């Protein structure tokens, strides 16, 4: 990062006490009021109504000045907190808590005043302003805690309002999280019944859709992502959502969301497994922090920022770390989680708060966005101090055992990931990924430096970083996608995953690549390539190219999982994955005249496929796997019955098909084809060894796998057949037994099938993979060359090769390239 920035002045961190007497005072932030609050005399002279009116004006000003902030995360000295406290105090003094609660409730639905014009903003921006929403929810919760009558009234107002704004999902979530629906108001039962009734009422489809979206949002964010209620408290809503899931207007995946929410109390959600640790849920929510904890952490953080830049080995650094390690802040799991979460929040708030500052230490001027535009300068002083503090604590081997230090690092990464996910949920398109990117890059760099106590050579360190990246995957935080891809390919992370610990990091990298491709898949499938998506696609393609050049064995082992998530129209990307071959293998030239593929020594070797035929179906459809194995062993039931059942299994229901833009489950078809092929390879190997049970001389004919392939090729419609043939072509790779077998399958289908449409589609699948830029898989080349050169297949006599002059010229051009190439295509270069 260059020279470390100088430490911040006292009072730089949110929530930090003011500097000592006599020290120079920092200038007030832009737009801040001249006084932190009303003095006692002024408060005494004002009536309760005037105090309330002035407090609301102060709250509006604070909310407009920092609309994206979260009230719960504000420091105690923030103007919004003072305004809310004044509203509550004025209500108590006038014995008008219910009236004040009514005014807060009504104002929460009113557009705020614009500071520039003095006019009210558009109504649709009311709940989109995070600080205004969370501050009003906090004020209501504080008033409800002081009056049972107010708590009951607020519950009635929420559940009886006919205005559609009362079903705003973000507003309802803020009320629930603030504690408005407390025991005094009857808990969440009233809201639960209210939402379930509206969801079930199909007479008002628009209102039912709003309630469905609100209920799903509560299940996602309040039960799963950042739990603040138990799923039993939303039982009626979850039941209503489950009943509404089959509706066309319901969100896709609603039934699955309900299942996950119901199971939340029994076991952890697998998609958030990296964010959880056994028995550690207490320190996640800032609303449960003990009073004064945030100020204590901020004071320690400021002290660390002053000593962190001292020369290495300075006694002040060691004294600070010893004192912190022995303090109550790190003595138990809950305290550690709270401490690290508050540190991340302070660092991120300080960083984002510096965006409007003019320059400053460590401002990071000159940063560029992916499209080349300049980004506003940010101060990363606090973020860098956080990374140095975490790495220093993790490397104090003399104080803590290794497991304890690994847990501390994991919790720090979890704190970064949780803060980022909560931030993007609240800010939406205004989410800024730069503080989180800086924090993760800093931790990667700090832990990459060799150290006898702990460094990135430890496999659990890599697992912790991979877990944090999976939790912050692009599907979860789209605004973090570019930073995420840079972190995955970082020099301190990617080489370690691939080289260290005898390939133990390969499954983690596979999951990360699958996450990247899963995010890109809808855009690529629909060819919705905006400039942003195009840049992200190019970055992913370059990462795959690096793997092809330096670590081809990784692509060889995991080609099956990667091809499952690459859209069918991304032909060059799929070719790039399938072109990988082991570095210790020298590919035979596919253009060698009279090349005898079946005599190559490598052609009898089984390829290494990590998620292969044995486990692919077991994971996706275990019942179908058993039925397939039964048919391949005994050919029962009949082929017609079995294939008809198989076709139903791989066909998606209309709603899922509309969401995916395809009628067939391509990953399931890929798994079926690979399973059949693996059984066919085993049968062919047994035949070569002279096993009398293996069949006749021709290993392809009269076998159960080939019978399944032939029946699928003839019975599937054109779309299903295209998916099926692509699944076969995905196994045409470097010389091995699978490549040889599936090459023979395609040629056998072309020769023996009686349908010209099947032959034309086989040609299309092969040809479209050849006419794109290099690299081209070796197995694809030898299959197509055999098809056009061997007179047995009579390829040039087929009518589709001469159906149009352009098509005829295309075939002639490809044939010339395949039969008499100018250069061998073994270099794997993308043009």
C-alpha cells in the first residue's frame, strides 16, 4: 500500500471521547449544528410541544445530512441520537407518550424536508432513507418501552392501516428489529396474524403481493441473515407464504425460503454456514450491546491507531497488545464477537465518513472504478489500523494457543462479511465496497507475510478467507462483485489455494469459481452484456485462462462442476475449461494423418473427476441414481418406460423453466450422461480384458448405456436433445478413456440414427465449438476430423451441408482448417 498513513488525530473515530483539555479541537463536520443539544435553561423555557417540534426538526436535519446511516450503529454523540432522546424526554415530561408515539408514527410516513429547497421530498423516498426509517423506529420503540398503552396503540396502528405503505418491508423490518413489537404490545402475534391474513386474501392481488414480499423479507432478514426473532414467532406468516408459493405472482424460491426459515431453529442455514460458529449468536446485533461498550472500544481503537505506526518491537505496541489480550473484551466468545464487530463498524464508518472530506491523510486519491472513472478519495487509516490489530493479535503465539488465534481470525473475517451484508441490505445501490475490499486485502497481505506463529501457510487461514468470500459472493452482494473477483485472484490467496497443502484448497477454489459463474449465468444466458457485465466476464475469463496456463490440472479435475454453471451460449469459456490437459502429458497432434486414437497409451486411462459420475447424481437426485443403476444392471423396466420417466425427471416445471429460461435441468442431464458413460467405459474395459460378461466384440452396440443414449437422442425434443448432446460433448477433452468413449458415442449416434435432424444437431454441437476462437479441446478436434474424413459417415452427402451457400462455405472452411491446419492448436491461447 506504500508508506503507512500517519495516525488520525484524537477524536477522529466515531464514538471516541473528545481530545484532552488544551489539545487543538478538530473542526466540526459539515452541516453539523453549532450545539450538540439544547442546554438545560433553554429546555426549561420551552413548552413540551415546542421541545418536541424542535427535536423533530433536529432529527430531520440529521437524517438528511447522512441518509444512509443506521441509527443502531451511530455513536452516542450523534445528533440523531440526541434528537430521539429529546423526543422521548419531552413526551415523558408532558405525560403524553401515546400522543408523541402517534406523531412519530405519522411522521414516519411523511416525506422529509429537503435541506436545499425546504420542500418535502417524493413520497417513494420515505422508507428508502435508512437513517430516517431506523431513527423513527428507535423512537417508537423507546416510547413503547415507557408506556404499555403506547405499545398497544402502535401495534394496532401497524396492523389496522389500510395504506399500502404500512406493508413496506424495510419499514416493518426496522420496527421488528427495534423492538416495537414487545411483550407489552402482545409480541409479534398481531403482526404475524395480520400478514398471514393479507397474504391469504387473494381478492386483492396487489395488496397480497405486497404482504407476500414483506413476509418473505422478514423471513430472510430477521430469521436467517441476521436473526432477531425466532421462526415460531412468524409461524402463521410462514404457513401463509408456503400456501402462496405456487402462485404465479409469488417470488421465485419462496417455498425454499420458507423451508430454510422453519429449519433455522433446528440447524444452521447451509448458505450462511461460513458466518456461524457453534453457540455464537449473541454478539451479532448492536442493539444488545452493553451501555458504554462502543465508546470503550472506540477509545482502545484510537489508542491503537497512535501506537500501531511505531517501529516494530516498540514497547508501547507490546504493552497495548498484552493489555488488550488480557482485558474482558477478548475473554469469551460473545465478547470477542462484539469487540470485532464494533471494530469493523467503527473502521467502515470512519472510512465512509471521510468521503466528503477535502483530502486528508491516506485519502487514497487517484483510485479508479472498473470503467476507468475516478472515485472520490477515502481515508483508509481506520481500516488499515483494524487489519494490523487483528493480525497482531493472531500472531501472539506466546499468549494464546493456535486454535484460539485461528478462531479470532475467523471471527474477524466473519465480522467483515456480516457488516458488509448488513450494509448492502440497508444501502442498496448506495453500497460502497471499498472499505471491505481494503480490509480483506489488508488481512490477506498481513497474513501472507511468513511468521512462525501463524501465517497463510496454515490451511485453516485459507479456509477462513474462502469462507468470508463465499459469504460475500456476488449473488449476495452484487456491488462487491469486482472487488470480490480481485480478492479471489489475489497473489496472496489464489497461489496458496492451488499450491499448498496437497490440493486441500482446490475444493474451496471450485466453490468460489462456481459462485462467480452462477452470478454471471443469467446475464450471459440472456446476452444482457452491459459494459459492467462485460468487464466482469472478461475478468472471469482471464482468471480461467491463468488456471489453464499455470494450473491446468485444476480445470481437468473440476470441469464437470464448472460446465454445469457455464451457459450454453458461452462456447469459448466452456472450450477454455475443456481444453485443459495435465502438464506431464504431451498431446498427440490431432491433425496427424491416419492417427489411431484407440492405440494411444493414454486413451485407456481414467480421468480424475472430483465431482464425477459417482457423486453427481447422488447429490442432485439420489432416487434417480438408484433407478439408473438398476436399469444399467438389469435393463428393467423396459427402455421405453425408463426413458419416459427419465425425461419427466429432467424436465423443469413451467414456473422454474420460465425463471431459468430453459425447459430442461441441464446439470441433471450432465450427471445422467456422465454416469451412463462411466458405466459404459467400465463395460468396454472389461470387454478388452476378455471378460465373457462384457458383451460382444463391439463395445458400443447392445449395451445398456448406449441404449439409453440412442433412446434419448430420438425421443427428446430439439431443446432437450441439444442439452443432451452438449452433455456428451463436454466429455471430449484430453486423451483418456472418457474422451474416447464419448467420441465413439457421438459418431455411433451419427451413423446409426435414422433421423436427419439428430445428425444435423450433432453437427451443430461440434461445429459451434470449432468456429469460435481458440483454444479447442483435443477430443473435439479428433471427433470432428473423424466425422468429416471417414467415408462410413457420408458426412458430405448430407443435405444440411449444402442447404445454403453460406453454410456450404462455412463447412468447407472448417474442413480445410481441420484437415490441413497452419499451426497445431496445443498452445491454449485465447485470441
